[in-house]
C-alpha cells in the first residue's frame, strides 16, 4: 500500500508536563540501532524473566551498559551482572549513549548520560501492565524511550494505578523523553497486534535509556 506519510519529517510535541514525544526521530538511525540490538542480544540473549510473583513476563528483555534491570524471585533491581548468568551486561554502544543524550538534550535535559539500557522485545500478544519506573536512584533524571518496528498502544496514566489513562500510538522511530512530573506516572503497553515490519519482522523493540545510579 502507498504510505502517504513516509516522507514526513520528524517533529516534537509535548505529551504532558515533562514528557515530550519526538516523533520519528530514530528513523534515520533505526537500521544502525537494530544492528546494535542484534549484537547486544547475541551476547546476552532475550529472556522472558519471572516476576517476584512467579509469572513469566510476555515481554522478553536484555540489557546493555554498566547496569541492567531485571526481575527474579528476589524482586526488581538494577545490577552490574545478569543474575541469570552471572555475567556482566554487554557494554552500551557509543551510538546508543550519544543518541539518548542528544534526545534528552532536545527535551530540556542537557546533562543526561545513561548508565543502563533496557531492551524490550514484544511478540504478538505481549504486553506490559500499568507500572511505575522507580527503581532508579535519582528520579530527577529522565528516561528516554525509543520504539522500533511494529506499532503499539501506549497507556499513559496518572500517579495512582486507578487513574484514567490516555492512549498514545507509538510507532517505528518514535522517541519519548519522560522527565519532571511525568517521570512517576503509571504507564503500560496494550497487547501487541501481529504484523510484519520491514526492519524488525514480527516484533516490536523498545529501548529505554536510564540513569540507574547517581
Ligand atoms: C513513562 N517500557 O521498560 S516505553 C519500561 O514500550 C517501559 O516497552 C514500555 O515502560 C515499552 O519500563 C514503555 C515508554 C516509557 C518508558 C519509561 C517511562 C514511558 C515512561 C517512565 C516513566 C513514565
Ligand atoms: Fe516503564
């Protein structure tokens, strides 16, 4: 089908206080970013982790950087080693660090240097229920998220689990910077619809760049 919008330039729009969507900002680098995702995941394969409650997550994850986020019987935490293997996480590629810092700068966070990158892989039906990201030491640091491949419906709620949530479609190349008051909002991803994307096949990938420790 003819894609009437494929030539449209990237643009930025505020989503909420402290949150900015940089639509399509990662499109130009998407091929390079995906090659690096393959490289990281060849060293530390995507893995469906078990929540502290004993459930297998539908989203498969890996990490790169000085720290990685994971979940196991002991709970959720950032650590220098993958508890599943005892190995350090692969180094964060320079392009990842540079790209995330540049996006954060555009959104008004000029000092952001990530020390952790969580990579989520969604297959059809995979979802992330509403949650807050609060395992990081300094919640004044933003999180930069980069979506690649199949689109997903993102839910953006309030400060309590039961608050009404807005729905936002996150598409290939969309970058979102979450800082300020938005940093502690509940958020999630609705079950992924099946499809085929020319770059990522049957999957959606989401990279989140974080500062885990001061
Ligand atoms: C809003 N990831 O990894 S990205 C996560 O698409 C996570 O895989 C989703 O939520 C994904 O924790 C959503 C958008 C996102 C990331 C972090 C946030 C939104 C956020 C932190 C605070 C508020
Ligand atoms: Fe999150």
